[in-house]
C-alpha cells in the first residue's frame, strides 16, 4: 500500500464488506486516520 510505504500506519487491512464494497483504514504520519472505500455499484455508467 502506498500510504504505508510513505510513512503511514495500517490500522485495518482492506477487506470485503457486507454491502458489496471494499474498505480499509490507515493513519498518516501525523496520526490522522483515513478511511478508504470502493464500491463498484457506485461507478457511473460510461
């Protein structure tokens, strides 16, 4: 993960979540926590 390589700390390993998406958490070098999510159902039609 690029965030960890840049000095962040992994808080929760990315994983599948019940509503069909994917989520994980990391803390930046200052201790601020970030939530990363992805849900393919929210992609716009192209």
